[in-house]
C-alpha cells in the first residue's frame, strides 16, 4: 500500500501539511508531525501537502 512518510529530521514543524491535509497530518503532543493510520490515503490532498512542504520532506512509500 502507498502511504505518506515525513522525514522528521528535515521537518521544521511549520504546520503547512496539517493545514493542507488535516485528515492525514497532525502535530503530536511532542510537536512532531504524525501520520494518521488509514486504510487508504487521499492522494490529491497528500500530493498538495508534498508540493507545499517547504522542506520537501514528505514522500510516498510503497509497502
Ligand atoms: S509541511 Fe513539511 S516541514 Fe512543514 S510540518 Fe509538514 S512535513 Fe514538516
């Protein structure tokens, strides 16, 4: 399955992905980006988050 991944070491926690696609991306209690555990991911919204991430640290991973 295709799922989004955030390279946390490059993430500046700007919150853009959470704004663009809140059903997938959220900020956890420690302030890091968490990815929701979904059966399938909304491709166009995740692509939008990928496009808007200033650090280019979101990508798709195929299981
Ligand atoms: S948009 Fe990119 S840099 Fe910003 S919080 Fe999301 S993953 Fe991190």
